C-alpha cells in the first residue's frame, strides 16, 4: 500500500525575503511558480524543505540553516 502526502498550503513568516509572511495555496497535481529573479522562488522551496526536514541551526550564512534564511529585518517570528 502506497501512501502519499498532499500539500494544501505553505505559510512562511520571517523566512528569507518573507519578513511579513507569505502563504501559498497548492492545487492538485503539478504546481509551478513563475516570477522574476530575486522574488523568493528558491526561498519558498527552501521553506518547504525546512518544514519537512527541519532547519539546522548553522551560523554559517553560506550553508542551509537558520543564518541563511532568517529575515534580515526585525521580524516577530521565524
């Protein structure tokens, strides 16, 4: 028996460029994101990965971790 996960939405706040937050609603099937450069597409994917597997507490901003994805502005949540 095969089980699957269906994502309905992803909400991020204080993550990457999304200091004030963003919420993405997914449709059934394949979804795609189209936006100009530096608009947060990779941050959305990283946020989804962090939701699934956690986010290491790395202080090295070059590595996948909190130092890289914590919003640079003072946000109330991360």
